[in-house]
């Protein structure tokens, strides 16, 4: 059975049999959204209270050492199904239904081993998954660029047609003036897409998918993990910790006040700080 079909069947079961997933995917269908247009490009703001844990995650060394890793197999909830996947590289992964979704179909794909979030040697795995999961985009948040589990390697995946930048590129529209810096690699041959990542890994986010027999890899270089608004107090505070999904056009706000107040000027300033 192909992995795409296995993933589809697993997802259908999880939203029926796992109360946490069922509740959060039902709630996701009712989340509030609004559109902001920046330099002629549409961005979506999503009010998603269930994402508070990820957005506010502390990733300092002490916190990471003291908390239990929620991506290790022996720490997964008993209701969570695990779909094994071995990449051609030999890396072994678990494909999981993400119980705190942003996408209507949201997956987390951690390594079976507890190993640091580092993309070096795994871009081929990302491209392979993009080929095997043609209805999904693959995401990577660097250890200091939005990953809430920098101590355990993982990809995420979400259904196509959700992120504005994927829709934009697949429609062959110009990306000139996009309010974030990025490099777009594309080829019909995944082997020709190479991206040497130095060690220590620089701050970056990656987005990958396959459309019309062509592979796409978007690299967002970063200079800052979180904007000044994240640490501000009073009216200046905005709980927004941008990751790949935000950079791809869907900004996640777990607090109603931030959803209501977030403006074009706020987002433009945040992007200038982190990009």
C-alpha cells in the first residue's frame, strides 16, 4: 500500500478515535481568519488558541533538559497511531497525525531516534517525502527558527492549497516584492537540488513540495528567532513566534487580542526584524 493512502487512512481513523485530535480538528474548522495584503501579496491571520503551547514554547537548554520529549515514541499518547517510514537515505521516521493542527490535514514526521533538529543530510528525505505525499507540502523549522522541539529532528507536513506562497508559485505569478527574503530551488530532478548547510546550522526555514513533475524547495534565511513584540509588555506585546507556516503566508495567533490587533504595519515590521 502506498504511503499516501496509508496516511489518508490513518488520518481518517485518528480524527474518529482519538478524542484530542477529534476535538481540535473540529475546532479548526471554526477558527477565525482575516486577510492582510502586504506589497500586493495576501497573508492570512489565523486565531488558533490550541497552538499556544507551541507558540510560547521555551527552548532554552535547561527547559529542554527538564521536559519530557513529546516526539519520542515511548512518550506518545496511547491513542496516537504511528506509521513507520524509512527513507532511501536509511533515516527512519514516524508519520503522525498532529493533534494541534494548523492545516486541515496536519502531520508531524519525527525521526525514530532522539537526535537534534539539524537539516544537514536530510534534504533528500524531504524531497522524497514530497514525491510520496503529492497532496502535501513539507516543512522544516530550524532549531532556532520556530522548532518547538529543537532536540528531536522532525518535519511537518500540511495539505496543499493552504499556504499562499505555494499557491503563488504554482500559479507562476511573480514573487518580486514578497516581504520576506527567500531562495527558490526548482527542478524536475530532485538530485539536482542541493543546498549545502554549514555546521553550526544557520537560522533558516524550509518549505518543499512537488507539483506538475517539478520539485520546489523554498529556503527562508533568518536573522532573528522572535521579534521584539514577542517580548514586549502591555499594548506592544504580540504573541507571534514565526515559523515556516507564518513565512509561507499563514500567521498563527493563539490569543484573540493579537488576532484582532495584528495589522499590515505590525506584520511588515516583524518580517523586517526576522528576515
